[in-house]
C-alpha cells in the first residue's frame, strides 16, 4: 500500500471556527404584541430558540403581520426588508463570546 494512504489525514479545518445561529422564522414573531421589542432573551423564554449557539438569525419564511423592533445577531435580506416594510426596526447585536 502506498505511503500516502497509510498516513492519517489530519490538519486544519474551518468547521471548528464557523458561526452557527439558531434560526427563527418571521411567522414565529407574530406571537408578540404590536410595537414590542423582541430580543434573544424573549425568544428563548418563549421557547423559539433552544440550544447553545452563539446567536439568533431571523429568516424570511412566513409573513410578518405586526410592527416590531427585532434585535438579533443576523438577519436574512428578505427578513430585514419585511420588518422594515411594516415600519419596524431590525437591529444587529453582537454575540457574547465567553
């Protein structure tokens, strides 16, 4: 067997350094009252964001029907447009890395 096939394949891998977010859909945000501020603590308390990830990403799946101020670590382009179209705010926050 050739030497290259006998040597273990190890080395640098970018997977260890990627940022993984918990996804939240726009349709999930309709649970909250009109004009309220929705942040990570509120989403975790409501049971939408369960897990040990670095932040929350709001995705554009579904339809948002209320004007909200949403504070999250990341937004998809369609989610940001849908929030701002109704007069709400999409605010970026930084994840607390401990």
